[in-house]
């Protein structure tokens, strides 16, 4: 039997493969027999056990049921999902999904939570060095999964400020942008979502130092996240967080009001 590709797979993937193998062996099942119970092939089970391919959510759910694992296998889903994100972003995703509030200022692109699937895919196709198709699909799926935050219970308050230039930057086709503007409007209608636009005509404003995300944790602690060029920084010192939180508050005051922002988004859609 082939051994796991430990040099190329993550610790979480290796651990999941080992647990799956142990539970299958304990149940006295071959890979083919387990595959039949899961409606997968034995080769698919082998691929996961050797870390040749990642376990999908559907695979994890099927394995949990087939092996009657009592939640042991299902618990792995959360950690394997994290690995769909770039390493520098994984810590932030965990904070974001548990946050009481997420307040972001985006300067170059639509905020990830507000992107349509087509916009995300078109954006990733522009990346450099170029991404493989499989990477694009994995990252697209991961970004879409973040939207669970919109409907999470207890609810999360989401505030997003977008630079007008980020709205005007065309990513993908005209249809992609038209659908993206429509989706922004739909997001803005949610009771827990506020979308604002920083108008280009304002010129200088408090946000010129760059994008940021202010996060309120379940412990009611405020943190600030920033990233650039594949590197991230999480600010936790109260004095530094206070400065950045006040800067975000000023950016929000300088941006268009929510209703004005929605009108501008509609105007941009009409220009297409």
C-alpha cells in the first residue's frame, strides 16, 4: 500500500488520513468495501488515505456515516476546510467566522464576503504566478464558504467600506460585473450588513494608509487585521488597536451614507 505523501500534505490532512485508516481497519473493511458503503470507489478512499487528494466535505460526511464514527471523522471538516485558504489567511478566517462584528475597509477590490462566485473566479484567474485550475476552484469554494457568516446564529454585524475605484475596476466580463453590482445591493438589504462607498471625488481621506479589518471577538476584544503581498498582520495591543479603530470610524464618517452608497452602486450597474 502506498504511504501518505507526508512531505507535501498538511498535518491536518495527514492526521485525518491516519484516523480514517485506523477506523477502517478496526471495522475490518478494505478500502474497496468502505468505498462501497460510502458510494465511492476504493481508489478514492486510497487517495485520501495516502494524502494524494484532499477529503471533500461530502467524503467526510459519507465516511462518518459508513464507519459510525460518533463525530470523530466529522470533526475534521472544520480543520480541513481551513486548509483551502492560503496559510497567512487561515488564522483570520477562524476569527472572522466567530466574530461578533467584522468591519472592513477595502481599497482595490470587492471585499471577499461580498464577491459573487463568478467575480472570485475571474479575479483568481488574474493572479500571478498563475494558479492551476484546481487551485482556483479550491480557493473559490473557500471564499464562498465564508458567506456562512451572513446567516450565522448568533448573528454577526458586517460593515464594509469600498473605495469607489474598487467598484469601478472591471474584473471579468460585463455580465460578471453586472451580477456583482446586483449582489452588492442584495447584501446591503440584509439587516446585519452595512455597505458604504468612499467616493473618489472626496480626494484625500483618513483611509489612504491602506485597507484593514476591525474584528470584535466573542470575548468582546477588538483586534485589527491587515494584509499585503501574501503577508498578514494581526494587531492586538490595545493602544495600537485603538488608533486603527478610530481611523476606521473616521473612514466610515467620510464615506457615503449607506443609502447613498446603494444609489451609487445602482448607477454603476446602469452604466454597464
